C-alpha cells in the first residue's frame, strides 16, 4: 500500500477526475516536442537523441510499468500500453551495463517507469504540488526527456524483488537515501543499486531510492509523444 505524509493525503482528496480534466493549469516555461516528425528530424541530425525501447537493447530486463495500471499513487491508468518503455540511447546503453554487472551476481533489473509523456507529468502535478516527489511541469522532468528511470533489483532465480524497505512511490522519509533506521540487508540492497547505477553515470534522487537520472548533457528536450510513435520513422 502507498504511504503518504498527512499533508499529501489532504491534497489527494481532491477529485482525480476534475484534476485530470482541468485545462486551467498553464506551464509556459516548457514547450514540449509533441509531434513525432520533429523528434525524428532531431534524431536524423543526432543519433544519440534516439529513444530506445529497453527490452530490444536489454532482453532480460523485466517490466512492471505501474502507470500503465491502476497500481500507482494516482489509482488511475495513465499509459495506454504496459509492454514498451523508452530511454535516450546513451541512457539505455548505460542501463545495459548496469544489468550486465548485476547479472554476474545473480541479479537483474525491474523497471517501474522510464520515459513519461509531459501530459502525464501535468496530471501528477495536479495531485501533488511537491517537487520532492513530482516534477514541476514548468521545468519538465528527466522522465519527460527520456533521461530518468524508476527501478529495483530482482533475484534471477525466482524473479523476486530485493527488499528495499518500502515499495515504489512511497512518499515517506523511509524511502529517502539518508534514512538509515532499517535492517542491514535492506541498506545493503539499496547500496548495491545506488553504487551500480552511479558506476555508469546515473545520479540518485535523495527522496526516492528507486529513481535515477542521467545528466542532460545534450540539451535533450521535453517530449509529449505517444510511445508507439518512437518505433517507426515517418520519413
């Protein structure tokens, strides 16, 4: 079950439907790329801009894409499909190296979320105006740029998740990296994930043990494009 601080519980009592349908919110600072032709033109001039489907590059990776289900903090299905997800090419290649390292120890990766369309971030912000947990749409997020991933470690023998002390999208202090009042094995699991991700260039988020991002070193733009449109070049 998701756990929320008291203040966040109050915010979440607002009608989800009204928030999702609201057209009054404006986010003038960001102009997302929302046409696939623009995206594909960018890729044609810089191949490292390409959004890469993770299972095609990392066949053994496991998906549990929560926002394609109702099993997430919004209790709404936010994605049409739960079978594909994407990251920019250099990010996906770094994640492949993480998977290879973990495989040597009998472990692998499970993905909760990667690329997130900008329109979904706006819906989330309508629920929780707290940048510790949801990106401010006026800036856009690493997820919107294909640079961030939410994930955990699994045991390859039975597919079970290593115990990280909390579930995904747990909005309490116990999900923070600085929270140390946990059994030793849980701290070791978090350390294994953090050290392996950082080894290949990812940065952790202080408030979420599952969230890692890649530096925006190529001025990657915010995207608001349907997942399937990344799979076929329109030209």
